[in-house]
């Protein structure tokens, strides 16, 4: 999946200034930046929920011009910051509703434990874990994941990280952004920083965190 020369503005404010980014298959790419830098905007453009001002999205050399096309949906799985699940359903009822995704609660101890709870009563970690399970059951070629770790307890972060790595081994291309940088840098193959609307590649000479420190995203 390729973001080619993506530009985007909110009114007169230019957010993205010609972003070029390749998400290879069988890889995890990390995207960092301060609040308002354009990370979520770029993911929304990739998923088709926002229309770029200029530039193109390519998947396997095919350009995608229609925002929410079926073809785009069949290739890209997207997890936004905000929960997309109906809050009044119990976990087991949700699993039954998405029966085609083959969610076996008995094989998911975390979910089996909370299967009778309504979505609205779940902790942030339980909710995010459920969303990740459903997302990857879609079996797309590429995944755009916005803040899967923020506000979540370490045990569930480790489980989600393991699931993401398993998808990479299945040949998926994954773009992930999260302010919990230490959990992201542990699992990524490439690292990028959005700064002033431009994309900076962080080289992994020793570790990505040192590169992020060099460009001012982190402080000593």
C-alpha cells in the first residue's frame, strides 16, 4: 500500500504537505507525531473516510480514487481511535452478530470471561482487545491501526502486540500509530515521524527511540 504525495488541509491550515509512505506486505510500519500533526488524518485518508486534496493511494499498483469503495474495503482494515461497536450489545451477542468472522469466545480467555457483559461496561483494554480481534478476523491485506495501546493495561498490550506480530507473519502490511511509543517501537520494522506536515524517516542505527529523540519527538 502506497501513500503518494498526499496533501490535506483543514480550511486554510495545511496539515499534510506531500506525504510519501510505503506500507510493504509482511511488515509493520510505525508512525509518530505530536497531537494535531496529521497521523489520524493520514490513516483516515488511507481508509477512505477523508478525501485528500492532492495525491493518490495505491494498493498493489492500483489507484484508489473513490473514498469508500467496496474494493477499498476488501483490501484495508481500519481501527480508529474511537470505538465503533454498539454499546448496548453483550459481547456474546456481538460475536453471534458477526458470526461470519468466526469469533470463538471459548478460545479467547479475555473475551470468554466478559462474554455476558455489555460493550458499554468493558474496560478500555477489554474493548480494544475485542476490536482488534474483530478487525483481524476481516482478513484484509493491509491494516491501519490508530492508538491500539493508549490507556490500556500492560498485559493486554502484550497480547495485542502478539496478535499484530502474528498478522505480519501472515504477510499483512500494517501501519500503526500510538503515543505509547515504547510498545510500538518494539514491534515495528520501519519508523516515521510527521513533523510540520512532512514525513521524516527514522533510521534504526541502534534503536528507533534515539531517532525520535534526535528529531524532538521525545525528550531526555
